[in-house]
C-alpha cells in the first residue's frame, strides 16, 4: 500500500511538472510573437506615418567638444522638430570617432555615423582597420558636410616648426578608434617617419592631448577637425603658447589617396596662436554613413530634412557655413549612396544619372 501511494505521488509531481513546462512554452511563444511585432513596427514606422509609431534612430558622432557632436545635434534638432511628418525620433551620442562609428553602424548598434571620408573609403574597400575583414559591402553613404583639416599643434616653446622637427618628440596621435590616428600615420609615413621609432607616440584622445600639451607632458599633437573648433581655440589660448605646424610635401599622398586634398588653417580664427599667416595642410571631408539594413524611408527622411533645412543647419556652427548641396552629394563619398538618399537627391534635382 505504501508503494502504491508513492507511485501516485510521483505521477502527480510529473503532471505538475508537465503543466509548468507547457505554461513556459506558451509564454515563450507569446514573447517571440510580441518581439517580432515590435521589430516590424520599428522597421516600418518610417514609411507608415499613419500609425503614429515612432522609429527610433541613433547617430554616432565624436567627442562632446568636437564638431561631429554638433553635426549629430543639428540633425536631431531638425528632424525631431518634424516628428509628426517623419515619424522619427533621433538621438545622438558621443563616441570614439570614425572607426567606432563605422563598425557600430555595420553591426547594428547605430543607424548612422559621422565619419571621415578616408575612413569611409577604407572600410568599403577593405583597407586599414578592415583589411582582415575585407570589403564592408553593407556600408552606405548619405552625404558629406564640410572639409576637415589635419591640424598639427605644437608648443611655441619647442623647436617644432616643420614635420622633420617631430623626430624624437612626444606627439599625440589620437586613440586607435579615431580617424585622426590614420591621418597622423599617413602624414608621418609620407614624410618618411616611422611613428613607432622616430617619435614618442602618445595614443591620446583630443581632450587628453590638449591637457598634456598645456601641462608640458607632450610637445605636439595631431587633430583632424573642421575650423573653427573649440578644442583648438582651447589648445592655442592656454598658459603655454602654441603654434600650427605646416604639413607640406604631401603631393604623392594626395595623388594616391582620393579622399585627401590640399587645405589651409585660417589663423584669424585663433587670435592667440603664434602664427601670423594661414597654415598649409591637407584635409578630408566629414561624411554621414549608414548601412543597407536601415529602411529606405528612414534615410530618405534624414536626407530630406538636412537638405531642405540647410540654411538652419549651416547657422548652427561656423564650420557648416560653406556647405553647398551639389558638393555634399559628390565629394568624399566612396561607398554607394543609400537607396533612400538617392531617391531624395533625384527628387531635389541633385542627381541626374
């Protein structure tokens, strides 16, 4: 009799266990269904404006003191002001820069990224940081904004007046996730310098470089930026006086790398810098990238608002002042244009082919 009761107890326990498993299976299936519906709503919200749902769009920029951060803020302000029309909610975040932004766009952590034109070229063509991974075929261009000058700032109390004077010096070359690191290495190698042996390279982000320069911990630093830039004003206005160092002898780099062009740093923008004449250098373009996974309608709306509100956009920062629509759809774009951007540019008469 005792054995019969034990068997019944086991049966009851087994039945209870099966019931719990069945409930868990039902809950799992329900969760997966709701998740799919939520994903579908986000992917189509940009095109189905009658539902009232918002598609949440993220943009990666750069350091909070840099101009990239201002680009992200300008796009957010303009697009979010018309949420009823676009059904988009744009956010932007500070990041380590171009390399980080491209990788985050490609893996889906970001929808858009502000990046240097050279990094866009290298990623799409499987060069530099992307050499082992190969061509990043899902990368897409949206537009370009303004030129960025490769800027070399040195303490005025040093003998650094030309590139050759960098030998043996402590030089900030940017962190590995930044576009400026690649520019600094391009300049040094073109000039015949090995950054690992000919200089004392310091892998600092820009705010660290400025502090280190003012504290006498480094002799110079590179920074690729659109001018005027708050960080360069800070670097040239401190207790330790500073100068811009010309970057010349780059003809071969410009000839072999389609994303570089000759540029100048206007010294009138920095009244406390030691230089009295504009400083020659090279530059790249600031661009906006996305990926093939971002819906066409979302990219269409972002491109439309940037270009239709260009006067307001240009008024948000001095670096934006000279942007020209025809140049923004042609210069610095190495990856194919996203289908959504192409659609708007054709409608606006900016693309004819």
